[in-house]
C-alpha cells in the first residue's frame, strides 16, 4: 500500500510513538514530537536552550573559558569532535546552531496525544499532505514537509517566560495551521520527525 493513503487518528498516534526518539533516516536526528510538542511541562525550556546545560547531550556541552565567557563556534566544534570522533563537522555545526542561534522567541504544544493524532490525520489526509506523500511514493523525495490549514483547535503557548513554574487556561491560543516533517521509511512506511501547531 502506498504512503499516500487515508490515515486515522490511531494510525498517526502509532506512527508518532514509533517515530519518537528514532533517528531520522535523512537527518539522523531523533524524532521529537512527543517530547517537544505535546503538553510538555515547561514550554519555556524551548525558548532559550543555551541557558540550560542539561538540555544538551553530554558530548555537546556548552564550553566556557576559565575566566568566564562562552567559547567561539570554532572552539565548540573542535572540542566536541575531539570528544566524539563519530561527530561530523556538519553535525557539530548543526548542534551549535541549535544551541546558540536557533532558539525560539515563542513555543507551542498540542494539549494531548489524542489531539495531536487528530491534527496529524488532518494534515496527512489533506490535499497538500497527499501530494507530498505522493512524492515519497514516487521516490522523488526522501523528506517532505506539510504545512497546511486544519480545523480550529487550541494550543498551549509561551512567549519569553523563562522557567515558568506552571501554566493555566489563559495560556491557550487558537490555531488553525500546523506543520509536519516526514521522512521516507522502507516498506511504504513513514517517519514523523516533528509535528507542531503554528
């Protein structure tokens, strides 16, 4: 059966659970929808990850000079690669960018897994979604992104509040668009690298 087909909420939840933590066959980064985009305890943790050492893998710590101050990009890449010979220069640059330059000014998450499955099914079954899945079926692409409208839903939202202790219903905002990044897997399967509300 091709990848371009009808998906149910249960299908999407199953794919998300199998994709979580699995390395993408394209980017070799772990799938992370559940960890970062489904009712996470601290949305603010995603806003400025460089503040929190603990968010970084042990082999990619933030390097500080003896007298204070953060090491340069080149120093980070060299030191990380010395401690992890399997880490390519490209991977090290990407890790550096994620820590220091790709932080978000705002973050959002789905309210729960069931909700995520509903939105994911809408995206996959949409005209845009089916067209993108068709590219995977044809072998033209190994990775596709689906950004399209969906029904009106609520998302948890945080903007710039670092280390918030909790959230409440006023942190909910409407959304009607979401994004999903999909990688090809053998046997007409798909890997969902990420899915989040916009």
